[in-house]
C-alpha cells in the first residue's frame, strides 16, 4: 500500500535556544513524506511558489517521493516563522504567510485517487475536504491540524474529523478544539466528533492513543540533545502511517507497533535543524532505535494469581 499526503511544503524561519534557521526547508507534507519514505511509497500533493529552489525538489526526489502532485504556481512559497523557548514542547508562531496556499486547488493525479492510505497533513481544512472528495475508497485516512486552523476554520475542521479514521493532534490543540481542560475528556469529545481513533502528541512526554474503549501510551525516546522540535509531529505521523502502509496491519497490535515507529522517527528529527538529521538517517539506525525503545518500555508481568 502506498500513501498519498496533502500538506504544506514551506520555508521556515525557526529560533530555538540553540540556534536559528532562516528560510530553511519545512512544511507538514515535507516532514511527513520524508519520514514515510523510509517505509512506503509516498505521493505528495502540495504547492510551492516560483522562489522554491530546485535543490529542495531534488532532495524529495532523492527519497523517491512521487512529485506528480507538487504544483509550482506564481507567487511566494508558504512561510512559517516560529520560536521555541527552553520548554521545547510547544512552538510559538511568530508569523504565518500563506502566500501560494491562498490560490492552491489540490488536484490529485488520476493514479493517486485510488490510494489505500491517505494522510491529510496540517493545511487548511477546506483543502483537506477537497482532497477527501477526490479519493475513491481508501482503507485508512488520517489527519493532523493545528491551532491556526482550529481558530480560523473550526467548522471545516470538524467536518474533516467526522470523515477520517484517525486524528493526530497536539495536547494543547486537543484542549483548544474541545474547550475541555482534562485530556481524557477532550479525547472522548474528539472521538465523539466521528473519528475512530485519536493520537495526542505530547512533545517530550510522548503520545497517548485513544479509541472509544482503549488507551495506549508511548513515551518519547529520551535524548540528551534536542536542537529543533520543528516537524516532530509530522515526522511522527510519517513514521506511523508509513509503517502502517507498509505492513497493512490495522489490528490494535499492528497500530501500536506503528505508533512506536512514529516515536522513533520523531526522535531522530529533533536532533538537528530542519530536515538535516533525516537527510543522513539510515534504516539500520531506525531499527536499532526501535529495539532500544522496546527495552526502554518493557517490564515483566505479575505472576498469575
Ligand atoms: P510540527 O510537526 O507540528 O512541528 O509542524 C511543523 C511544520 O508545520 C513547519 O515546518 C511549518 O512549515 C508547518 N506549518 C506551520 N504552520 C502551518 C499552518 N498554519 N498550516 C500548515 N502547515 C504549517
């Protein structure tokens, strides 16, 4: 099974306590598709402007990402500026310049429409809905979003949530979306909006995955050096969905294993600025970290009563 992803391909200007990157490669679809490409075929649907350098397109191509759905239109590429303090869990958005995103009409090339797996990465929920209308019979659809869209397009976002299988969202955004301070109650209320499963990303505290009657927790991999959390959520989603697309195993166990691959991929991404760590990552390193992740979280059961 391959994956189709729609989202942003961006220039980011990011400041963390450890340095600053100006106009570096970013975007939800960029991080997602790079991470997913370690496990599965990926087809990208996004828009860039005339200012987007060929060097970045060449990088995506080097990951064997299918770029037939990457449009280049007149104007400037989407640009996000953000800052992180010593608490690296939540970005503070300083500026969002939608630019070419304002004119973007996502068009799935005919071969993409029959995809089994669709990921609606963080982008305008109205565009996410347009993409949902173009796919024929996907087996698995997931979406992400963020505070910017929760406050500007709440109705469209609720419609997206109603139509997908899995929602991935940050802890703060889960609270914001529902107006519910307790995370467990917020999770119930998001599932009541119509999705089957919810993954709440909690930065360095890991993730919680909810269905109507189960909860699963995975920690974040403990790291001594975290340079730039930008893209951690999208990289997490790329590892998670990429692994699921690869195995096709949508059992509870299969989904839990995929979630750990998501955590593993995110842990690499935060070790360097932009996609720098992903550019030199190998599959062997991914497997090694998965194994040490397993040791980190396994403990013996109690003897039978
Ligand atoms: P995250 O994985 O949540 O850290 O996402 C980081 C990426 O999201 C950055 O590379 C940004 O380019 C992108 N981004 C920031 N704001 C938005 C937005 N409003 N819509 C879509 N993508 C965004």
